[in-house]
C-alpha cells in the first residue's frame, strides 16, 4: 500500500526541481551544451523579475519596486544575453513562447515594446507566428500595456486574481481591491482575442466553501478560456512563511481537498475540462491561433521531449541532458544581490551555463514520466517505449503500487489520483534529486 502522507507536499511543475540545481564546475559552454540537440521545436521563455509588490505566498525570483534605472539596465543586459545565447543555438526554431516573472506588465508600454523587439531581433523568432503567453496583474493590466501584448502576438494573457474577496486577498498577502480586479479583467477582454487565464487560490486563512464558491462564480462571469486553481502553500522566506507557525495541519489538508473537489465539480458543470490538478479549460473555447498563421507542416512543442531556451535572470533552460539557470533566492537581499551580479556581467559571460542539474538516462526517463503522468490525459506507454526503448512499468515498478492504491488506472491518474498530484509527484522523485533538494539552503 502507498502512504503518500499529506496531499499537499509540493507543486512539481518542473523536474528536477530548481532546489536540486548546483553551481556547474567547470561551467559548460552553451554551444557545447546545445550541440547535437534537436532545436527544431523549442520553447522561448523570457523572465522579467520585477513586480509592484511581492505577494505573501510568492517564492518566485522577483524584486518589488526596483530602483529607477534598473529596469532599463535589465532590458539592455537582456539584449546582450539574448545575442550570446542565439549565437550558441544558431539553428533554433521556436514553436512556443512565454514571458513571465515577476510581472512582465510591470514594464511600461514602451518598455514592453522594447522587450519584444530585442527578443525578436536577437533570436530571429517571429513571436506573432507562435502561441505566446504573457502574465499580468490587476494593478498593471492597463489598456496601453495590453495593446502592446495583443499587437505583438500574445495569444494568452494570464492574470493572478487569487480571490475576488478583498479580505481573502489581503489574508494571502495581496493588498488588492475588487474594483481593480474587475477593471483589469474588463481591459483584457477589451484588448483583443487573446485567451484569458485566471488564477485562483484555495486554502486561504478564513476562506470557506461559501466564499470559495463566490470567487468561482465571479470568475465564471468573465468566461475565462482557462482557470488555474492553486492550493495555498506556505513556503520558507515568503511573507506568509515568516508569519506561519509550523506546518502539517491535517484540518487544513482536509479543507483544501474539500475546496478542490467542490471546484472540480463546479467547473465540470460550467463546461470546463480538467487537464491537470490545476488546469481547467472551457470546452467550447477554440484553440487560439497565432496572429500570423504558422507553417502547417511545422512541428508542435512537446514538453516531454523538446527543449527550452530561457532568457533573463531567473529563467531556466532545458536540454535533454542539462537543465540550467542562474542562482536562485527568495529573500529580498539575496534577490537584489543576484540581480546586481547579472547586471554587472560582461557580455561574454553569457556564453556558459552557471547553475544546473545534469540528467543521466534514468533521470531523463523519470522526467518524461512525471511530465506525462501528472496530466489528466496520462502517459502514452507506446511513446515512452519508442522514446527510450524500455517499458515504463519495467523502469518504474512503483506504478503498480499507485494502481493498487486506486490512484492510477493503467497509465492515467484516477480522479483521486489527480486530487493527490502534489503528493504523487514528490513521491516519485528519485533519491538523488531528493538528496540534492534536501541539501538546498533557502535564501
């Protein structure tokens, strides 16, 4: 029998987790890292590490209200980095893009235009020809900024609302007002045809089934093409983490599970398909096409197999055998130090990877498993066999235990398995990655 423990252990959106990364010595040259990789279908990600505030639950790499001049300096340095990376990956073809942070729309409309220009100039990518997602916030989703996003080809705009009730938003460390949220959502809908993704959080102190339902109802009035529902986590070094007293509250686990199940049923009734524990998409929402029609015979992006090129301090890059980034921190002083280091680097310093994790064959298999299994559609055993030449059940006998426990049906999570995704993912982490994560010092 499987004893997963708490259903809320960690969101495994990437594997290996960034806390398993370590300084690379010697630092490998990017040209060597990418040599021999299939670069015909890559994901381009740009990180903007600035926000107007840091939310109480946030452990992302970002700085609130940077000093005057730092944003301009960052964009100038990002252009230099992008040029060096493009030279190291000369045959890159991008089939998907995203701009995250932080809050990309912390930038002014003019700075956003500069950001899109430098990304396209340096990489040669036509961002209007690929699906592209950009994150925003209630305070920064202004008409002039959104006009730039849509004109430059954004097909999805994601906004973190977290709760439509002011008291709950404040309890989560987000001092926003409902009127500001409604204004931002109206501005996104008025800006163009980009999909709207709306993030909500459950498990906020003081939240009840009734207040959760009120937020779901308010969200559905905007008919978002996607909804992401996140359980609240209290993480070290965050605002909530500094206020927390211990952890492992069984009542909180039960409450979050109840709210999750209520939302999953509510969204199913409203016509949404569940794609993962967090992601729900409106069934009647047509797939958003890029502003420029891509080549119909061009490749799509497959997160299990295809690489990602990350640009900016805080961005991660993925090849089949190496995941790499810059140093990571959450604490204000440490984030500032890492940003200052990034801004002071000579251009040629971006020719090599700095911090990362090398994936051997076993870890590549495990990553493929986790990136597939935690999706509602499940894992394609034949694709796995074709990719690695071995059977997934032979490589991972632990899957049988998940089936016996009722979490897995074949190679697809059951409804109960989806509800426990944040325990199943951590349970499947390898011993080596687990040891590296446990040795990470949160800063």
